[in-house]
């Protein structure tokens, strides 16, 4: 058994009587999701809970962020992070506590909102873990820094908290720990050291042409043709410019121009999403996109340079090797080796790593299973197969909602406590 594991394992024994309250909090959060940077009700609810538990609570950090500090004598400071925002998705009618709420998106449109990424499970699990820690102060020593982060989905929340003086106001800390639910059987945990999740960059490109009548193309510069050439030429970045051993995604997810078949428009707009796993490759791909967009516009004789505007960016999420091994060993000791798996490197992105990066301390991020084990036909090692085959919903699906709620939340709370227990000292 790992020498540090018993602290968290013992703390988790206090969970039994609290699990129903954790589930009730989860159902409340799930029924009332809010979009990025609009997590007002959510932040107030979790701030109330942290205050009731006995933490020193600060609200409004980086917009709607909430920070709670639980001081309990000498020892390391452990940052525990959960994210708070939902997504503009209409929830399927799977559970009684489904969301019927709406929000207003960045374009001012009223949209349905759902916790389709499971951030409600992250918040509920963190509150449950803090309740266990506060209830057993004799069982450990150190400081817990609980972070309820806004706006993970748009990649801005952790940086907004850092820009609001997070390190100066609440630091320093020794390690940053976070978790994310995934489409996998309840009870199972997935960890990976080194590069875990991709860097993501989103760009808006506006191509300028010269509009006119569809019958006189020679008197125009057609931005539709420029945009089409850009879309095709961008595919050569992955095919011809990136080494076969490097993984890169370049997706044009949005392409808009024109209004009518016989009008050549003035402009076209593309939205491009880029995923990379290496800073040098990222720089190279971004430079290639810039070069291709400008060159295609120049090749067509565009009257003005294209506008290339960054929309969002997520940093690479890198798990510290030693710290991750420590957590993985503690998980195996607490939950058994068959419940702990190597996570695949994911092309999804996450801004959790900003906290550890900014403080210069190790980050450890892991996934926990969020759905009924039956869905995965007992293949806990490769749950992605069930998602690819369409048997299980992935996160961001309108069907992604834990149905085996109690086992999901139990393991999520236990995982936080066991991981934190790798740093919190046993009580003297
Ligand atoms: Zn998400
Ligand atoms: Zn998420």
C-alpha cells in the first residue's frame, strides 16, 4: 500500500451519511445549469455550502469564481478545482431532474442550457469531499484551497481567476488537483502522466472580396471561392506539413457567406478550430493557417487583407509525472488495480492546467466514469469503443447524464479525498 494513501481512504469513510445530500446538491445543480461566466445561481449555491462547511469563502473571483480555504494546521496546501459552467444544449428527457432552463449566449440569443459536460458532478463531488475533510479535522493536517471555476467551456475561466489576483490572494499552493467525468463505467478512474489533453485554438477568419451581380463575376472578387480554396488548402497542413508522428486537428466548423444565388457577396467568414499536443507544432500550425489564409486571398486579388481574429484558446494540459504516479498508486491502493486505468491522450481541451502552470507546481488531472457499467459491456479498459459505436453518449451529448448517480458521485468524492491525501499530512 502506498504510504500516503491511508489519509484519504480514512477520510472517505465519512462519506456514507453524506452521500444523499451530495446527490441532492447534484440534482439541484443539474436542473439549473448556467452558461460560462453567467454561473450566478450556481456560484451562490456552492458558496453557501462552502460557508456552511466552515471554509473562508471569497466570491466574484474572475467574474463568478468562488474560492474556499480550509485551514487545518501545518502541512502542504492542496488546490482542488471544480468547474461550474453548462453548455447551450437542450437536454434529452432522460431523468426527472433534467434541465428546462435557458441562458443568453454571447450573440444575445436565448438558448437551452444543460450540464452536458458533467461539471455538476465535479462541484457536487468537491463539496462532498470538503464536508468529509471538515468533519474529520483530527484526521489530517494542512490547507485545502477549493476552487469553483467559471467558464471552462470557453477556455477563459481559470485565466480570469488568475488575472483577478488568484495567486497573490490565495497562493501559494503545492499541487493542483482536478477531475472530469467521462463516458466510462461508474467506479472506474483514468489517469495519464505527461501530455493529457490538447491545446486548442479557435480563430475567426473574415475574407474580403468585392461583391456584385452573380452574372458578372469578372467585375467582382468572389469571397466564396476564396473561402472554398482556404478550406481545401487548410487540409494540406495535416496531410503535408505536420510530421506523421504528430497528431493535429484542423477543423473548419463554420463557413458563412452570401444571401442569394445571384449575388456575389462582399465577404465570407470561416471559424477554424485547431488541436495540437506540442507547443512547437502548435506554433507551426498557427503560422501555416495564417500563411494559407493570406496567400489564398492574395491569389484571388482580394481588395483587403483577411482579418484573422483569435476567439478562444486552451493551453496544453500536462500532468506532472511524479505527482500523477503518486495519485495513481494511491487510487490503486484504495480502489484496487482493476478500477484504475491508463487514460488515452485526448484531443479535447481543458483550462485546469493554468493554475499549476501559473504557480509553477505540479498538476494532476484524472477522469472518473459517469455512466451505468452495463452500457460498456464490461469493457472498462476501453470505454471509448462504446461511444464510437453509439452505445454510450459522450460528454457534450444531450443524453450525457449519470443514471447510476450514487456510485458515480461516491467514487468521485473518494477520488478527490484519496488524491488530496497524497499531500495532506496524517494528523500527528
Ligand atoms: Zn465540456
Ligand atoms: Zn468539461
